């Protein structure tokens, strides 16, 4: 007898957010059953299914997207569910202004993919859950964990950044997993490109490199990642744009995909 599919309740007021979050879930858990809604009233009006969701994902573009009463009502209806509260746009300051939001449930939009993978692993019994009472420090350390499964043996990677500390961090990361750091003139298979500051000269340099090395997998990194930043980066030749904060796992995953 096979286990029933994991049910996920997705609540996002923006249509674009709902589509993006649904795609992200499907990417990591193709068989999940997703119930997507625009607001709390729809959820409570329809009623929760007999098989309640095991994961709830809330995404809001502004802090007051839901009230304390609405949040508490849904929270009390699902006492055993795991929660991901996505902070983006105006809701970035939600933890500071609304201390009733458990820090262990909240995650900036830039780190959502890391947290989503973790929570799906919990639902599949592949890792222990992070307690809802976990502190910000404990939550940060969990998000910073690196898997030992990545293997970059034989891969050549170029680096472009004027930041010496960032270059040292990238070098240590790539070589620790078997990759080799080479110059941009040595036709690297992949390239980590520092997109900050996103100025004309840096954009022009990236465009020149992309024309010269069209097959290279370019990973751009910025302090803040959003739809406009991703669009501009792609136009300049970036294949994937990642946030610098806690980017190590995402960088390794993006490079490992090339090895398959």
C-alpha cells in the first residue's frame, strides 16, 4: 500500500507568487497535492479537507496581508502542520513588527528554496524537523547547512569579483567539493559572477564574456534578488541569479546539475 500524497496549503494573494511557488513545490515534490488560495477567507469558507495539509506556505507582498485573528484561526485549525511564512517586499520586516510570528517559520524570499527543500525532506521523513520554538540563530544555522552529496570533480569554475573575501569563500567552497578554479581565459565550464554593483561597466564585461563563451554556465550573485533583477541579469547573460546570503548550497546545486 502506497502512502497518500503530501498535501500542501498554499496561500498567496498575488497570482504570480502562486504560480512561482507552485512551480517550486513541483520541482522538488512532483506528487504533492497543492491547494492554492488567494486569501484566508477563501480557505475558511471552503473548509479544510478531511486529509489536512501537512505543510502551509503563506506569502504576502505587504505586512498587513493577514490579521492576527486570521492567522491564529488557521494556526489553531492545523496544530500539526509545518509552516513556511515567506517574507518579501513590504513584509520583510514582519518579524520585527509582528513578534507573534514564529521566527523558525519565517524565511526571506531569497532563501525560500533552501527552506522548502528542508521542509519537504521533513515530510518525507528524511530529516528531523526544526522546532517551531527555534531561535533566529538556530534557524540561520539550519539554513546554512551544506550537503556532503555534491561532487564537482573535474569541473572548472571561473570567478569574477573584486571582493577578496568573497573570492576566498567561493574558492574554498568549489575546491572543497572537488572543483578547480581557473581564469576566465581558460574557458571555464561554469562562472560565478558578482553582480554587485549592477553598473554599466560590469554589465558590459559580462556581455562580452557571454559572447566569447556561450556554453559557459553563468551563475550571478546579488545581495537582493527579485523579478526585475533576475530579468536584467538574464538579458546580460546570466543563466541563474542567486542571493549572496547563504548561497553556498544553491551554488553547489546549480553546479551539480551540470554534472548529471
